[in-house]
C-alpha cells in the first residue's frame, strides 16, 4: 500500500541539525500532554511588550480558541527592530530578484526597518490606524513585503490578493474585506510579459459596492498601462515618499496576541472564497517556530521560498517565519521558465541559496524540460529542499532529491493549509527519516487523527479523513465577517475535530500520506480553487444551461480542471464557444482557473432529488469506467453511458 523506501539524513546533517530524533520525540510528547507548558516556553522565542495572562483558552469543538490572550507584541517589531541590536543589523533581510535576469535589490535588516517605518507613515498619512483593512494587490516587488510589514507595524490588517486574480475576483474581496485603502502598482513583470495591476483595480472598484477612498500606486513598469487616474483617490507612491515631512520613525503599535493580523482569501467547497482570519501572537509563533525547525535554520542560510506572497506560503515563509528568525529571505518576481528552464538553479548558484522551498508542480514542469538544465549549475550551496502545496508523487520527489539535491539534501514535504497558518505535518530534517510521497510526522502540538466517514477515530495503519484534535497557536480564528461559516465549514462534519478537507493514510510507522482533497476543492498547480466558483463562472454564459466541474490527474499541474457543460436547447457546440467559455472563466476568476477540458454533456448524472453525482463525474474524467459504483439511484442512468462514450471518443 505504501512506498517503503526510506531516506535518512547524512551524518553530517544530523550532527549540525537543530534537533535530534530523541529531542523531537521528547518535545512532541510534552507538546501534546502539556500544551500550555510547552507553548508557554516556546512563546519566549518572540519578544513581548507584556506577557500574556493565559497561554490557552479554548472550546475547540465550538471553534473558539485564544492563545496568549492579554499578551502584547508587534509583528514588525519581532521581524525587524529586535534584530537591530544584534549582528543581524547589517545582514540581508530580503534579497529581491527581478523577473529580468540581472535585476536585484537587497535590503539589510536596518534598511528594511527604515523602509517599513517610512511606509507605515505613508499609511498613517491616509488615516489608516489599528484594525483598518488594507488590501494589497502588487506583483512580487519589495513594496509588497514592505507594505505588509508596514500594516503590522501600525496594527492595520492586510489582505494580500494574488496578482493573477481578475477584476471580478478582486471586487468580491474588496466588498467583503471593505478596505480603507488599496496598494497596487502601475503594472508588473512576469516571465517577460507585462501584467495589469492598476487597470484591474480600476475595473474592480468600478463594480464594487464598497467605496475605497485611497489607492496608492507604486511604480514598477513605468509605462502608463492604465487609462484612468482618479484625482483625489489615486496617489503616486513616489510623490508621498518625496514629501519632505515624511518621517522614517514610526513606533510599533502594541497589539494584543488575539488582535487580527491578516485576512487571506481562499477557496472552499461552496460559495465564494472566504476570508481566513489570522491573529497576531499565535500565528507569528507558528511561523517562527516551524521555520526554525522544519528548515533547520542557521544564521548564514540563504532561504528561498518560490511562492508568491499572494498565497499563505509566501506570507509564512517569505515574510513572517524567516524575518522573525533574523534569516535572509530571497524573494523572486519571476517564473521558473523565464528566460529558460534553468532560472531557479541559476539563482541558487548566484546567491548561494542553502534552503530551497518550492511546489511539486514546478518540480514536475522542470523535470519535463530535462535534467540538462539542472546540470548546468553547481548547486553546491544547497543543503535542504522543501515541497509544499499538493501531494508530491514519489517520482518527482526522487528527481528532486537526486538531481537538485545530489542525494545530499534532505527533502521536507510539508503539509499545511491557509487555515493552519504554518506547517503541520513534515519531516524535521535531522530527526525524521523521509519516505518519498509522505509528509511523515506531525509538528509539535499537532495531533492529527484519521476518522472514518461516521467520524470514528481509526487507530494504527488506516485510511480516511484527516482531522486535527487539539488547537494549535497558528490556526485561523475565523472567517472574516461570517463567524458561523467558520464553525460550519470546519467543525460540523466531524464533531469535536477540525476537519482539514483532506484524505490521508497512516502507515505502520505512524507516517502520514496525504491523498488530496475529499471535498469539492480543486488543487491546480498548488493553487486552491472551488469547483463551485468555476461552475458559476461557466453558467454566466448565455449559451450554458448547466455546468459541473471536477478535478482529474494531470501530469504537470497535479490536478487539471474538467468541466462538463450542458448548453441550452438549440445552441450549437463548437470550438468558438469553447474559447468563449475559457475566456469567461479567466475574466471572472483568473487565468489559473481556466478548465483544461470542456466536455459537452447532453445531461448530467443526478439523483432523483436533483443533486449532481460528482463522484461519477470524477471517475469518468479519470477514465475509470469500470468502477462507477451504483448508478441505479440516478434519475436517468442513461446519461452515464453517453458521457463515457463521449469521453472515450473525444477526451482520451
Ligand atoms: C494541499 C498551502 C499534500 C492539501 C500551504 C491542503 C498538500 C491544501 C501539501 C491547502 C502536501 C498542501 N502534501 N497536499 N505537502 N501541502 N497540500 O490553503 O490538499 O493553498 O488542504 O495552503 O493543499 O492549500 P492552501
């Protein structure tokens, strides 16, 4: 049932590791038997203005959790100020690498501290204060990191929206988060192409109900790619920075550990994306501590996480984890394939990257380009590799381990979610042997359980639904603006547990193997999308009567999007219509959501009460026709035969 091959870290790695096997076992035991004692000690990793009243207060089954309540701290202070009294003052905090080869900028901790303070004062100038929301829609330029940190400095709540999202996706986030201010840029560069930013914001704001008073526009591209300049609303960042009375001193706001830190939208199985809310103390501790142990942090590391800060991985492992540890974090604006498939490795060599963290989809895409792109580079500074975002297939794991890591670097396959805030299941590289394809063992304080469909906890080797049994500091605290949705999404299906939405196997060694989502969430190239979102985009087309969207295995993306579309009576299906539908989805959500397959379906398999049987649609999309299960309960079983036939004829 499970890949049994095991990879142990080298003796040298173990010798220098931040944690031994015995220490892991001992600390893990304590973290589960005495969470308050354990986390109370660990919280000393952060700098507090005032100590908390109580480590943990919770009614987990009812989704109520508070960590370090009454404790006062500031995230920017922990990420910047406190390093200025140490030798890290003049160390690189962020090494920024542009899309275009050769373009780089480096900020030392001292410089970043100054920039963040300046930009915090920019925000203050527009009346932004603690508790206000600031929406950040920027490409991967230093201003993105700077403004996020600036928000935390003054206690404003940031909501970063990934640059690839369309105006309509932006608009729904604006209406939900109701930001007082938006930060964007004229445009951005990605893979040599120009991407619209300001233009998308203009379109989004035209449609949104919520009126945003101020839009700050950073300059990246220089050409005026947008056409609208709204006097009074829009402000050039450079003009504000040039004003002589802008101070570079900004005292950090003293925040309560449970004050909101950021909102990040993510897709669920139903409805619109929800605003996952994280708070200050617990989140920072989770990001800080996982960074130290999972990535075995050493002061002279150059750490590179290739994610975009628009996703949670970028929040926790480009910004808050590395910076709160005083690490050097590399931030890359571009893509792995530009100008050629050697870009990642060229950057690793140029900056002496020691720890590299990427997604399986990128590994598979580079694998396809051939090992010659890797072999052109030395990669001798690398000592540890990481993977995140989706299950990594053993073949990609092995390729990564042998070709990129030269068999010398442990691979940490890290399982976690936007909701969990930080890594939950992962090898600690010096303490836990890896098995390709397994995220291995839980991090401190995490008690994963596997439950069957009736919610019964399974013991020993088992397969089922992955749940978490106890609160952990960096867990989300709510869905922004919709407290019931938090409880209903995560705590209802399996009573007493947090339900992850993932399926998992646990083997005889207690290793976890995540099998992927068991709900209607798609994971396309490590990006989360809801089937319902794609469906509602498709049915907005006048020719479409109905649509059902499922995931199917895709060689590079992990999962591809398979859309069954039923057109209205009298509509002729052709390539033109297909193109229109793909365009429509790109426009409504973003290019990442464009279906890979449009399957014209004369009818969809439904129960007699009208519910679409996605289980059957998934099997057909996978080409698993022999195993369709019971179809006798369908309102019209004959639609299945037609779908199977068309699938074989047109989509195999
Ligand atoms: C999936 C990304 C297997 C999983 C940090 C989860 C993984 C969803 C892994 C969360 C992994 C993430 N192995 N599956 N190492 N990491 N996933 O919120 O299905 O963008 O529920 O957070 O990605 O995606 P999200």
